[in-house]
C-alpha cells in the first residue's frame, strides 16, 4: 500500500480513449486550413412569394377552415336533434302501446262504440305524429325471425307457421329512420309438434 505525501500534486486524469477512426489515405487527406464547401443556397433556387400571394394563401386557408367549421356545426346540430327526437319517441312508445292494449281490451269487453271510436282517433293521431317524426313500426307476425329486429320471448310448436318464423307479436317494435329504437317481442315457431 502506498501513501501519498499531502503536498504531492494530484495525478492528471487519463485521456479518454479515442474512438476507432477509419484510416485516411494521405493522398486524399483534406488540409486543415481549407474550409468545407459551402452549401448551395436553397433560397436562390426558389423565388420568394410576394406579400399578395402570402395573403391570398392565408385567405384561402381561412375560407376552407370556416367551411369545415360550418359543416361540422350543421352535422352536430342534426345529431342533437336526432338524439332529442329519439329520447322523446322512446318516452311516447309505451303510451302508444297502452292505447293499443286499451282499444283491444275495450273491443273484447263490449265498451261503448263512441268510447272506442274516440280512443281510436287519439291513437291514430299519435301514430301519425310519430310517423311524421320518422318512426316506423316493425310488423313481425308471420315474418322470418330476425335477431336484429326481433326479441324472442319463447318458442312454441305450430303446425301452421314454419319453424323459425314469428307466431305472434307480444309488443310491437319500432325504428327511427334506419336505427332500431325497440325490438319487437315475439313468439317464435319451433315447427310442427312431434
């Protein structure tokens, strides 16, 4: 173990190892006093746009941005209206269901004709208002079962209705445009009884 004298000079740090550089051919060596070649000015190749052209370009971009903004606002407005209509229609569908059930029950139980006629007028008016808003009923009875628009609540054997077809509809389904609002609840035939 060596002891250093307190007045001795500290050791100089060792130089870092130089990275491996490729060998340079002395015939092709570049003298150190020659500056590197200057890059050709790129600006000289392309003419600078005039202030009018710059302003015209900015105007065209602003017009395009505004047109995109206007289209986006129109689309969002339509989406909000459709959402509001959908919500209102979903609230009104049970009312229409109860009108239809009341009419069917009134006809079965011998309600006065004037009563049934009045209810029928109100029901027709409600249906017309919903159709005007774009609501379309899904009539399922006798149709082939479609899981995209029908909700099967049970299967029953039927000699009259082929297998995988709707025997009866227990609750009507509705669409708003192309969108399904409510699937029709149906009873599906399992074919003839064995």
